[in-house]
């Protein structure tokens, strides 16, 4: 197969035809060894995390307002979420805008404009909320708050205390009860709980009830003995450790 020279291509001069052939073969080998082998180009980006997107529809009174709002929204940057303006147009909000918001799960923003009668009726019937603004920074605050709502919350965990299972009892109306001694802190009824066995968590759930001398109590402290029942868990073993803790979700903002 013939190939043509191109501007900027390198060329070499040899003494004779035999040397030229050898040079061509060497170049073929060198070219082959430097090729990057990729079985599937899509795998190159498998590790790229997709961002959660907030679809946005903007209807404005004038082009200047629309452009200013678009520019401000597009400047919002975050590693996990992003604003995606699928429509920015001028004029009254109409039925097409509402239908598009429904189909694309988008927030619908009216900047100095209102919906016509048909669009308002459709929005009400389709449960589409239309947000109205006449100040850009207020519209921007709304978009930022909506984006923040897409972020996974941080989880703050506070360990209250731990107890070691000494003996396991069967109770007719409560199933199995873990007879335990509190090692440290407090064990609280209705708190979250985990069961740790030989360093491995075998259960995460909730403390259902705590018993002291056959009476239900709300909490027990360090050194006290008690019976503990867990929600949907009866596979207790002696020397298991029951950890009582609180878990709080903290809303993140961009």
C-alpha cells in the first residue's frame, strides 16, 4: 500500500537500496513497539465518577437577564454535583416549558416572568413547582440550595458505650436476650447498635429493649449487668461486644 509524504515529515538518506530496506524494517518494528494497546476505549474512563446533575429551565423577560443568570449558574463548581441548564429562553412560561420540566425532572425558574393560564393549570396538575425571582442572587441562592440537596450527607457517629455478652437467655415473649455487662459508657434503649465478634461487625441495627432485674429500663451504665434485645437479631454468642451509638446525618452545602 502506497503512502504519501506530508509537510513536516522526517526523511533519511541511505547509501543504497539494501540499506534503505533495512531502515524501513527497523522503523516498522519501532513503530509497533510504541503503540498503545487499548482493548476498549470506554474502560479508560471507568473510574471517572459521574456527577449528580440538577436540570434547570430558565424563562426570562429579556436576553440580558437570561445571559447573566446562565453565566452565574455555570460558575458554580463542585466535585460531586453540577447544574445543567437544558433551556434558557425569553418570554412567558408556557405549557411546553412545564412539560419539559416534568419529563426532565428539572427545576423551572421564572425570572421577571409568569406562566400563562394553561401552563399554570398544567403545573398544578403535574405537581411542577415554578420558582419566581426578580433578583439574580436570590435565584442563584435557590440553585445552590437545590444542588446542596443532591449531596450525600455527612454522617456523624457518637459511640455511647459498649457491653460484653456474658450469657444468653431465652424469653418466651422476647426471643433471645443477651445477658451483658457494660464495659464502658452507657447502653441506651432505642439507640443504634452493632455487634462485634472477634473484631468483625456481624450486625448493625437498633437496641430494642434493655432489662434490669426483669424490668425494662432506658439505659445502663459502666459496670452494670443487664439484658439486651436487638431488633431482628438473635444470633448472640458469648464474648460478643454490643456497642451502643448515635448516628446523625449532617446536611452538606456547596
